[in-house]
C-alpha cells in the first residue's frame, strides 16, 4: 500500500456514499442536546439515532425526560446485567409497573418497541448503553439544567477561569484552544459511557462550531476499513491525531473534510449500513467495490481489539 492508492480508495468510498451521509453531517448548535441523546450511545452497533426516534414517538426524547427516570432510584448506579440486562429483569419490570413514574413506563415501552418491532439494531452492548444513557441524563438533569450544551460551556468556563461565555463566543473557539481544553479537562469523563471517540462524534457535525473540523470517531467500521484495505500499514491506528494528520496529507481530489471522510468510511463499511453498502465486511462483496484493484483485502486474522483499546 502507498499513499497514492490510499487516496484513490478513500476518495472513492466517500464519494460513493455521499448521497446518504450528506443528509447527516449538517447539525445545528441549537439542537446540541438532541444530538447528545441521539449520538452519545451509538456504540457497539447500537443504532441510538433510531432509538431516539422511538423516544420521540413516546414523548420522552429529551435529557430532562430520560434524566427523570432515575430520580428516585436508590440502587447502585453501576451496571449489572442480572438486574438491568433485559426486559424481564427487576429494573425493567419496575419501569413497566410505574415505580419510576410516567417517564419510566414510556422508557420501558420504547425499549420494548425497539426490540420487538425491530425498529433498529441493538448491537452487542445494548442493555449496558441504555443504562449509561439513563445515568448520564440523570447527571445532566441534576447538575447542568438537563443540558449537554450547558455542561460543555461550564466545563470550558472552568478551564478558562471565567464565570460565563456566550453561545457566539463558545462556537468561535479556535481549534487549538479547543484541543488544549480537551487535553487538560477531558470533559467526557463525567458522562458515563462516553469516551473521547464518541465525544468527537457528538460535536463533529455541528455547523456553527469553529473547532470541530478535525473531530474523528475512530469506530470499528473505520478501523476495519484501514486494516482490510491495507492503509493501516501507513498510519498508527492507536492515535486519532495521527490518523487525522495522515488523512490531511492525502490531499484528496474532492477535498473532503475530516468529518466527511470519517462519515463516508463508516457508511461504506458499517454493519448498520450493510444492506446498502457493507464493504470490508465480507470478501464476497469485493467484486462489487469500485476500487478493489487497489485494496490488499486483508480479511485474514482481522483482530482490531488492541487498536480499539488504544483509541478509547
């Protein structure tokens, strides 16, 4: 693999998927709290954005409503599969019976509908991620006016040693200043289940932000793409900054942004989009790929656990 072939592969993949991903990448700062709820727990194959639609149908698609569910909960906030890992567990049956209020009943109904009607894919960490969602929203409700936006602004104010920042000034933070803030404050640490990768995913597509141009979620689909194609031999997948700098150095013909590249690769290679694309998941699909002659097709011994651990 060389950089010329890598550029051809990536440019093709992002261009091929553009009609789909271009409907996702423009998000409004005004909707940042909704973006948090729809994206923060989209991990391990869980289509949290579709679950968010189910929550909308039930009238509880807000941090405030989800944060209300655990208001009177007295048990441990640690996840227990035995207690919280299924609709028949004690916690979910208590939700069903109304122990945790109307919001709790509707949350149970949302989970039940998502699973039984197959509204979306739950992935391999579904129950744990639902619990993380409940705990994180409880934290934001009790401490930050039920707002991820307010949480971010207060964390940044703490970093700067000031008491207030306007929305306009917050959106205009420079990329260098934002990176310094992330390095020193690591603002994801208080949000259960959210790491630096997912944090980047939450803020990556907000149009008003000046600082998110290099945000990159190095998810499983992206890791698999780099490994299978052979591009992994050119870059250290354990360091997102190195990955971003490598992608910038390719100078793609269509001049896609880092976020667009990130989303395009995900769309092309994720399990959640396997019906439309699903490449780099099965060698049998390779003949349908327009750049398969440049690809190394490294399907053998495809073990990404080490890289995934380093990226978290």
